[in-house]
């Protein structure tokens, strides 16, 4: 399992969404809510956020959320965004 707990900007982020936007260059879009990110690195990266790892890892979630279409290379990754650790680093 991959965990992101520090952003290069070192400013700290109030939300996982803000963190991910800052962390991923060239992000096409981000949607959802929660600390578990399903990142699709197919073409321009896209991120769907989920409240639990189980939901992020669910195959149905992957297919519905990534929406990679023809550009899909199957390069999908589940990442836990640990804002607490960033805040106290
Ligand atoms: Zn940042
Ligand atoms: Zn894909």
C-alpha cells in the first residue's frame, strides 16, 4: 500500500483533495471525498477519493471511477493520503 504523507510544498493541506491537487502534476480531474485515493495514471492522471480502502480497491469502483476509456493502460494505484502525518511532520 502506498501512502502519501508529505507534499513538496510543505504548506500543509486542509483536505485530501487539496493535497492531491498539489501533489499530482497535470491532474485532469479529481472527484469524491475521503482519504483513500484511486489514482489512474493513464494519460493525464485522474483521482477519485473514497472514505475507505475497501471502497477504493473495489473493482467496480476502479472501473466506474477511473473512466480512462481508450487511453487506459491499467495503471491504477490506491494511495492513502495521510494528512495527519503531514500536519505534524
Ligand atoms: Zn502541497
Ligand atoms: Zn486506466
